C-alpha cells in the first residue's frame, strides 16, 4: 500500500471511520443511513452505494484491496 494521502469528502471520511470502527461487522444500510444522513433508509436511494463505490475507487488507487470493503447483499457493508 502507498504512503500517499487519499482525499475523501467529510461524509466519505465519516463512512470509512464507521466501517473501520466496526471492522469485521456487517453494518446495515438502515444503520448507516441513520448515522450518516440522519434519515431513514429508502430502497430507492442509492447515495450510500455511490459513496462506498467512490471510497473503493479512491483506496484502490493507493493500493488498498477494494474487495475488503464488502457488500453483503441484502444486509449492508463490512470492512474486512
């Protein structure tokens, strides 16, 4: 992994911080929506998915295995 910094938006940083703080645990989309956006999860809202995708892309550029940020289909996200 590279020593170069990764530029994240404040929301992306908070999301990554939550995932790191709960490493190995599956965090539900409902929990993440409530924690990050202070609103209820909607099946049609893809904003969380987009933030996760952008974090994966930014981390993979510096050599982080993006597959460690796992999507648990029907459940949520987990950082291994």
